[in-house]
């Protein structure tokens, strides 16, 4: 008999980030926190499939991989109705809290959370939920790429 670890950690690059605010997919879905993890290694893909299985039942894939954009390599998406914990250099950047009505809300512990950019390299810790589906426990940013809001240029010629 072998015992599978409840958690796995995989490395990739972050994209399509919705870590501080939920995304409702243009009003077509329930609002969720989410991100895509790109440039996954073959070992990461194998670990996800081995730990969580390919099928969730009824023909639904438990973990879906995409290679639509060659520069992004193998990609998978993670989402949650609850805020996703993000750490960097041992510090909690994003956590969650529960208000007096029992609703979960995002807590931004460091303003850098609003500047996490596409291409930031991260180690994502994933565990199984009650149904055996993969759920993100933590995103640990190991190489931050910042997104900087460019100030408006009043001298910009409009064409």
C-alpha cells in the first residue's frame, strides 16, 4: 500500500490574474478569484494528473491543460470562490478574512499585491478538496514581475 501526499507543489508563471478582485467572466459566471499557471513542466503536469486523476466523473476532466499559446507552454487555470493566499519572501501578501455576516473577503497585506504582473514566477501548493478536486492552498511568488500603471500622457496625439 502506498500513501499519496495530500499536497503537491508545482512551479510556473502567473497570467490572467484575478487575485485581489473576483472575475465574473463578463457577467457569464459566478464571480471567482483565479489565475492561470503557464510554462508548466512535464513533471508538473504528470504530478497533477497522478495525484488528482484525469476524470472527475460524468466525462469532466479534473485538471485541464491548454497549449493554445506556444510562448506560454502548458497552461492550467485555478479558481476559487474564496480569496487565494499569496506569499512572497515569507510574508503574506494576500489573505482572506471573514466579516460579521460570514462572507469571505480578500485582505491585501502589502500594496505590491496590486502590482503582481503576468510572468511572475510562482510555486503553487495544491491540495484536494472533499471531492478530490485540486484546490490552491497558496501561491508563493519567487520571481516578481510588476505591473506598473502608466500615467496618462496629455501630449499624446489621438489618431
